[in-house]
C-alpha cells in the first residue's frame, strides 16, 4: 500500500519536521531533505499506522453492532 499525503499537508509535515530538527538537534534540514524524511516515514510507518487505525475502527464498530439489537429491538408481544 502506498500512502500519499496531499501536497499542502506534506509541506506542513515537512515544515514541522524542520522545526523539530532545529529545536531538538540543532540541525537545519533543507526542504528537500525534510520531504525525503517524510516520504521515508510514510513508507516505513504508514502501513502499520494505517492498519492500526483500521483495527481500531473495526473494534469500535463491532461494539456498536453488538449493542444494536438492544438499541433497536422492538418487542412483538402485546
């Protein structure tokens, strides 16, 4: 799976990364280097984070589905 960010979001993430490297490591990242690090993180971390999000959403929906009968059950006995 190839995870892509829209250009504006990728630019914001790269700018945040540049600020982080400057503040924490006293190292200046060029725009190119920051964009490359973002791409590398998307390739290596993206699938695991995506899969975890899917699992979390599935678990949340399963809880809602398990409770569905109790929420919408109509007693047919009069």
